[in-house]
């Protein structure tokens, strides 16, 4: 009998940035390999520009099929500007519509959810409980930490509530996947037994560059001999992209390019108004994406100094594949800095420090041979640790372990729900305002599926 899986992910194709591509590749992989029949409960495409895609505007619900995957899309609010209140309304609308109109599908054998969104995690847990099947959340961002660290207005007040809901959602899982080992202590501190935590790193979902750099630079209007510093991806609060605007202001000979979209784009454009060496580009399509990255001299990843352990930018996997050196303006103790050092494909400098960032860029520009050597380590790291085959294999193993545990009683679909007491999760719902070795692979004791008892940035 074919296994049937419900994947809850607010973000999904045609979104090409953030976690949408990961949800899409997971679902399509399971279908293509015959591993499972897959249904996806998703939102309307809106990321990274935080505007609903034109063909989906005005729709309350949409059922569609992509590459053999059945999609159940539900409408939700999309805040053009991020505050804690607006983010809460976004989450609440995802939750409310998901509860009011759950997917019409045969009963699943397991429910997998990507967090964020937090509402998607709550929906996943609710639906798993309804069907008495294992619930498997995959944590891409820690939402409580995100509220506290991202700089979102009102985030400090929202952090405690988000952490409380996040904790209950994760404790109810059969197994919890996290994308980086730095997340493990945080998740364990929420009351999740480390024996039930699995590290399932993201993978590079893009191919390497195929066009000559000179050809692409000419097409983009980047003259030879000019150093180009490129940031690609979401322009949100947690990225702290003001540092790149200030770098452009300080170094007129440096071309700084911000490629992508996000709720801070207008702010950044206003901040950099009149700077002739600051360019804004729309997100590149999948055909050109890595060629554009490879045409730059240096790639930038930036985060606010407060961002420590809430996320690891998915853009790093694409940067490494492009083969250019990376300058990471991030906190030294976080997962992003750890991943940079592990890859050896660039340098780490203090966050929100334009002078330190510029010094690193100038050093790389002055020694092209050393810069090329650093960049060349990226594709090697991708092949050895971040292949899609390895990443999808880890996610599949996570699913299979939870299913086997439910069959044998070695892992429960309800996680720690017995400790949480009976109930249907209504209190939680009301509150929702590398080919690297996998660690913590020990089996855990738990309850069978069916006790009391639900994803997106990479969306900050």
C-alpha cells in the first residue's frame, strides 16, 4: 500500500526563494520515487516580495496539481510591512483558514510541517492528531527567537507567546527535524527529548553556473575591473541590509547590488537614494540565478547583530554552489558563522560594521588568486556535504523512522502530548497570533499515534 503524506508548508512553488524550494523538492522527490502520495497544504505564493502573485489574487482557495503533487492552497493575509501585530494577523489567518477548510483528501499516514510558519506547525499537529498519525515538524527558523532577535517592531512582547506555542507544537511531535546542530539546544530547552531530535541540513537546490562570467557581467552592465558585491534573497528586518547601503556610501568605487525583494526594499531604496553605485535587481529566474551570482566578485550574507541562533540563511547553499567568495557580516557565535567556517569558502566579519565588511571586500579584491581559491571551496563543500541526494535522503529517513516508530511503538505520533494533558490544542491555536552525519540518531520511546493532540524563511 502506498504511503500517503500531508506536507504543511505555507511556502511552495512557484516561490523560488526561502524555504519554498525545499518543500517543493521534498514533495516532488517522494512522488517521483514512488515513496509516497503527497498532498500539500500551502498558502498563496507571496514570497519574497510579500505580495500575492497576480494569478492567485482574490482567490480564497485553490486546488491544483504540480508534478504529481496535489496542492490545497488557502488564502491568508500578507503584510506589506512587518510588525509583531501584522505578523500575528498573518499567522492567525493561516491558522483560521486551515482549520475552516482542511484539505479534502484521504487520511494521511503522516503529517510533515515546515516551521515557520508557526501557524503551519500548529495546523500540522492538529491534523496529525485528528488522524492519529505521526507528526514530524522540520524547523527552518526558531520563531520565538526570531521575534526576539529580528528587530521586528513589538517583537519583544511577541517572543514569549511565540516560544510558548512553538514549545507545545514541538513537544507533540514524533520526531523533530532541525536544519543545523546549533538549533538542538534551543529545541531541547523547549522540553523536547534530544533523542527525538534529528539534524536534517538543507541542501543546495540550484545547479552551478554555466555561462562565462564576462558574458553575464556585460549583460548586467558590470564593467570589468569594478568590484561587485552582491546580496541575493529576502530584504527583511533580520538581514540588516543597511550595512550594505552604508558600504556603498563609504566606497564609491565599489558596486553594491541587492538582488531580490522583501518588506524592507523600499526602506533600503530610500536610504540609498542618490547613490550611483547601489543597484537593485529583481529576483533572477532559475535559469540565470547562479550565473548572476557567479558574475559578482564577492557575495554577501548579512544579519543583525542580535541574530544568533534563530536561523541559518538558505542562501548560503546557493552562494557556495556559485563558486565565489562569501563575506558574512554575522554574529560570531551563530550557526551562520559556523557554517561559513565549515565550508571555508569566505570570511566572517562583525555584523552591522560597514568598515569591517569593506576591509574584507577590499582584501579579496586585491588578491584575486586568494579570492578565487576561497570561492572554489564552495562547490566542493556542496558536492561533499550539501548535495540534494543527501539532503532528500535525510528527510526521507526522518519520515521513514517516524512511520516505523508508529508501527512498532518505538516513536509516537503524539510526542509528549500525554505530559501536556488532554485537549484538542485550542489554547495553542488561540495563542498563535550536507552529506554530513546526522546526529542524535538514537530511537526514542514514546506513545503510539492517536493521543490528544501545527511553515516559511525564511520569511522574516
